[in-house]
């Protein structure tokens, strides 16, 4: 078996130290939790709870016992019911970063708010990409009432792609509507529980707080068997300590509190230890996803999560540059994606995303797909077997002369050993590149996107799936006195 | 000597030496230096230098944040010694806070720091501030601007209530409103009748200067 390249940032002693300090923080400083239900669950389980201040102190023993109930493996199934993502051990999967408020228009280059039509088109491209295994509700459509944007974008992605989806809510009543959409696809709550189709992200507010909305979703997801993805996100020097170790303790403490809550709500509930911690630029106050410290901290908490044998997630492969084909975009994204793979991160979010998690770019999306291809090849390692050692071939060519190109061995192995990236990666000799238009990465990416959009066909929903999900949409439209929505024609 | 103490206050503030500055401020008062000299020639002078260095990329947010904190603590100590009248050299008085129901305050605190550094007198009310508290504080300190921040889509509606309360109390001519925060937009600011909106703290100073008639050409 080839050695899997692995990233180690923390020694065993350091893992233990971070664990111990997190537990001390949870026990002595505790968390503010804006949910009476959650506080009651904690109190019943033996936590010290101040209901008036909405504050809970977690006994060490409660944390250590409870986190072991969480499963080490979560399987996400595609829309047609096939197992798709095996979130366990060192399996790695990629999806576009979720909830961008802006899109880089691929025709004009303008950074603008997305429409439902963009949500659909973007989902189409993601659906076609070979190295992106899941969708996310990547764009927030601005041409629908704000109160319906979270749930309506999910509907459109379900209609236009078969890949599992990473999503989240913006309002207290959204989870149930979105759960309704997922159940409409599967056919029943039981079938959805058996074959999860979507993951819901919930983010604590650093330092050490769970807001009403996020705990609400966490509890509902846990009870319904819908995977909850905990996304702790300290901003170093702002909402978390400036030092990586300090924010790692904070991140770990917040994440453990989330695991505890899911398990108290429903023992064995599927929960993913994720995150999006960032270094803060001390000149502009911007939260840098592309900073090396953000990447390091993400890889470090992933190591903690693996220590707890939990499925993992992180935001890696992002850039804070403003253009899809830009050099900074390339180096920040590639660094993140490669390290995510080496860290064995199960669910890697961020493909396509730019500018401090605010913007999606088609160019970056297809380029990131290529980078993931490289990364997936890297992770396979070096295969050393009788055949790959090529001793026979070496003797033959070595003694008789000639080349390796015409050998059967080369033909047999070239596709297996080498990642063939396609036109997006420039491999031409200089003169060819010049005479074929001297194209930049960005220009090649745009051509690639156009091709995908004009040729890729999404598989539609079945008649009953379409009817049932349309009915869910009509119900929430009615509740909000909304008479029509873009691209909705039931 | 007077000059030594005051210039030391300025220099030590630039160096972010909290305890040293507070000691010097106390010493200055006990030696009869006027509070307004300490503020103008010591504290504010130091903050301005830091502000310039920040613009040049030589000083950063942590230095500004510590300096603003030194300023705040010094002003608290000096309050009984300062005349009730507004500091003449200040560009204006601003009341700032995060709206009711919202606990996010990093962006707001950085804005407060930037405004202080730029030369405004800033009263930071913290988080979870009701419209009534914004308005009563603005009246108490004769503020020209109320600055509000929100990070949740659910709490930004409170900004409308504050704008309405200002109109209700016939303060619309004296008090301008500027707003910010991740879910807030120019569109929202226009809809609620705010006078200024900035996407992040980098615009705050320019907006405040415009609203108080200090815009540079």
C-alpha cells in the first residue's frame, strides 16, 4: 500500500494539552447559550446552568463521556439514493464555499449580487465537475425576498443537481422548510434519516457563545438525524486570541460544546467537527481565509477532531484576492487544498470562493477543480510494486537502447500513474501558446465554463419529487404572502 | 516640567505604555497642568501620530486599540477636571453602539477607535443599545452623530427605530445617523433614512467627516 502523505502539526502531548485546556475553559468559563431547551438538556445532564444569564458550565466528565457517542462515520447519499460521501477517516471530498453574497459575473467581470438564475447556472457547473463531490447553497439570491432566500436556493439546487448538499439557514423557521424539501426528495422523514442528502452548518459566535438560531438548528438536526456541521470561527486577535494555540483551544472548546449538545439532543446524532477560523489583517480588519495561519489552524483543529474520531470539515481552498484567475487566487487556494488533503479533512469547503468568503467565481471554481485533481493524485502516493518498479523495462531499454515511449508498459500505466488535467492547465510549448491566443488562466477558465454550461444536462427530479418539493415551496410562499419567485413554475 | 510631562504622555501613548501614561496623567494633574492641555497636547497629539503611522502601514489595529483604551481610561480620570464644554479641537462628538439584541462589537469598536484617532470625541455605549439610550446619550453629550452597528439581519431593524425616534424628538437637524455591519447595505441605509453607510471601518472616518462638514477636498 502506498504511504498516504500526512500532515502533522501537533504532537501527541500537544493534542492532550489542547484537549485539557479546552475542558478547563468549558468547565470554568463555560458558554453562553441562547436556548432554554439546550440549557435544560445540559442541566439534566449535570452541567451547572444559570438560566437567567443563559450560561452553562460543562463538567469535564460530561464532555468526555458524551463526545464518544458521536459516530465516526457519516455517509451522505446523492439525490438518487447512491452512497456518495463517506465522511470518515482520511477520505476527502470537496464542495464550493457556502452562502456567498456576491458573484463575479463571468461575462462582465463585475462583482454583483447573484440572482436565482445564477444559483441554477452555478449549480449546473458544480454538478458537472469531476473533482467536486458535493454542492453547497453557494450563492444567496438577491432577487427573492430576503426571508425566503435560504430555503429557496436549496430548492433550486435540488432541482438541478444530484450531488449531496451542504447548506444552512438564516432564520428560525427555515430549518423545517428545508427539512421538508429534503423529505420531499427522499419520500419520507424515515428515508431521509436513512440516507442523508444534506448537511446543515451551524456556527457558534466566538468567543464561547451559541446564538438562538444556531442552537435551534443544531437541536432540530440532531433529533432528525440530519448531519450538523459545527463551524467554530474565531477571528484571531478579534474574537479569539491572537496566538494560534490560544484560538485552537477556543475552537476546540466551542466544537466540543457543540458535539455535546447534539449528543444530548439525540445520542448518536451525526455531527461533523468543522470550522472557519481566520487570521485578521491588522491593517484592514479583514478576515483572511487565504492567510497561512488560517490554513495552519484549520489543519491543527482537524488533527484534534481526528483524535476524537469525528468526521471533519474546514474552509480551505479559498482566496482573498478579487479575481478568479489571479496569481494570489491560485497560490492561496492551492496551498489550502493540498494541505486539507494532507490533513485528511473529510469535507473541504471553499472551491470557487474569493474575497473573505463573500464572493463566488466561475473561473476560480473550475481552476479549483483542477487543483483538487492534482491534490487527489498526490494523496494516492507513490505506488511501489513489481510492475511499477519497471525492472524488466529498465533492463530491456538499458541493454538494447531505444525509448520507453513505445513500450506496452507505458501505454498500460500512463493514465493510472498520471493525472491528465485537460485544457485548463497550460502545457503547450511557448510558440503554440502564443499562436493559440496567448491565453491567461482566467481566459481558459471562462472558455471551459461556457462549454460546461452549453453542454451539461442536469438530471431532473422525478415527477413525485418535483410535485412534493413544489408543494413545500408553495407552502412557505403562502406563509410569507409571496405570489411568485424567479424560475418557479410548478 | 510641564512640557516634559505632556510630551512624555504623547510619546508613551505612541508606545502603548498604558500604566506609564496613566501615571503621568495623574502626575500632571497633581502638578497643576490643565486637563485640557493634557488631552490636547498629550493624548490627542499622540493618537494623531499613531493615526498617521497607521495610514502609512507602520502601525496597526492592535496599537490603535490599546491607544484608544489608554485614551478612554485617561479621559475617565480627567472627567472631573475637564470643563463641561466640548473640546474645541475635536471634530465633533459621536455616540456609537451595537443595536439592541445584538452582541457583536468588534467592528463597532474598531470604528470607535478610528473615529477617536481621527479626532472625534467618541462615546462608546457598547452592545445591546436601545434606541432610547442612543438618543438620550446623544442629547446628553450634544452629539452630532449617532453611529450604529448590527451583525444580525434580525437586529438591524432596530436602526429604523432609532432614526424614527430622532425625528420624533425633533433632533433630525442636529443629529446625523451613520450605520454599518455585515447585513447592512446602502439600500437598507437609504430605506431607513440614515445619513451615511460604510461597508467597513475603512470608510467610517470619511463618512463622519462628511456628516460634520469637515470633508477635505
